[in-house]
């Protein structure tokens, strides 16, 4: 997907903004608080249906307005035009449209428009809880395996039902709980199969990127299913149900999956510096873009917020070069153009200056 025209109305301090990005590289320059990160946040909404800075959508509506509106004209990877619109009022559900047709689910929007985000907080994927790594992994599985979303929704419903029965007082009958755990086990094996297949395809790209980005380390990367997968998940769930009653929840399954990441036989978060952790995340995001491009002939829109934070100039250029090789459209924010001097090497680029919520193309 490539953005050709973006219109933003009443979104934070961007009251009425329009820009026509370059197909490859777009630089967004401005002081802190000028609105450059808000511009990325608006594009993020078109790919995720939510903000990356707040959990409450009312916080992004201009304080003098009752709603924000986003619209873009884009071109998909087959060369066909796509018009996307997203509108949200202070109360109620969003109105999302693609080529004039109302989309009922945010997932329909996300499937149309693959967006990846890289910020100073992106290293949380590595240092944070396992759910952060599952979310990273599932973004890629969702875009590559079309059956994954339905399987995931089914699994979550069964997990909620199973947890409710486990906590039930007086205790639910074993045959009733056993029925739901059996269904949960079968659904969980589908989730795990999708993830394991995706990770197997992703791993070579990731290791190759890490060799380029962090050649001073030797990395070991593995996927953990969330249970000892030498045993059948359904059998594991049935055998541990009494233990899970004491815990108050199902303690094994794909909702406990994780990625195991090691550098020189040590957990990466214990040996890598903050800058090196950011490069590790860059390698992860790039690997997903490479796999999506290779398997589905689809490209991503990459939002790089404050790329200068803890990345030296050489590594910034390596990362951006690699992204552009996947036909990605890249948006980079910086306080000063000097932070990204290497962009002079690229021909297809535009520079936008943001000041007090106004955007001006250089």
C-alpha cells in the first residue's frame, strides 16, 4: 500500500492538514510539540483503528471539535486506487469506509493497510511482558494467514468460557469443564500451527537482519508454544484442570506463547544496550515486512518516530535502506534535518515542516 494523499481534520493540534507524500521516503521535521508525531499517529489510525499514544480516542480529538476525520487516497500493490476514511466522534463507534463501503470491523481496515511503527518505546517488545511479543508475532500471522483471525476469535471465546467455569463456585462438573477444555485444546492447536509456521518462515529473515545490524553478537531465536508441545494440548488441559482450579485460570496454551531471544547465550534484554535493543526491534519489524513482501507481494507503510533516539547515523541509514528494499513507504520524524543527513542519498523523497499544527512541504 502507498499513500498518495492524506487529509487530517481536528486531530489533536492538526485542525486542517493535507499532504501528498512521496512514494518512498518522507521526512517530517519540527520542534517538540509541533504536531509531527500527531501526523504519524493519524496515519497509524488508518492501519490499526487506534492510537499508539493513548487508549482513549477522545484524547486525540481537537478540544474545540466534536469529532476527528481522516481520509486518504492510496494505491494498493496491484496498482488499484483505494480510498480510506475514518471518522470518530466523542461518543459512539467509529465510521470506517473503504471505497465508499462501510467496514464493520477494524480488522477489515487493518488487512487493507499494513502499518508498522518504530518509536523510542518499541524496545518494550523485547523488555516487556510476553503479550507484547505475541502481539508482534500475531500482526504478521494476521497479514499472512487469512484464517488466523477467525481462529483467534474462536480461541478467545473458548478461553473466557473455560476460565469462567474454572472459577465457578461451587465448582463446575468435571464433564462440563472437560468439554470446554477439549474445545479449547483443539482451537489452540490451530493458533499454534499458524504461529509456528509463520515463525519458521520469519526466522531466516530475522537472523539475516541481525547479522547485518548487530554483527558483534551470535543470536538464538525460538518460538515457545505456551505448553510442552511434546504433549497434545488437549491432554495437557484435561490433566491440569484441578491445578488450574487452584490458579483460577487456564495456565497453558497459546495465550501463554512467547519468543525466546538470546544473544551469546544470554537473554537479549540483559546483554544489549538500549540502542542495540532498538536495532533488534528494527530487525524484527524489517523481517515481517520482508516476509509479507515475499509471500504476499505486499508492502508496508513504516512510521519511524524520533529515529535519532539512541541510533547512530550509520545504523539509521542501514535500517532505512533495508526498509525501502521491501518497497515500503517510510515516514520519519526528526527535530532537525541534520539528524537524517543520509536522506540526501535518496531521489524519491519529500520533506515536510510542521509548526504549530500546520504542515508545509519543502
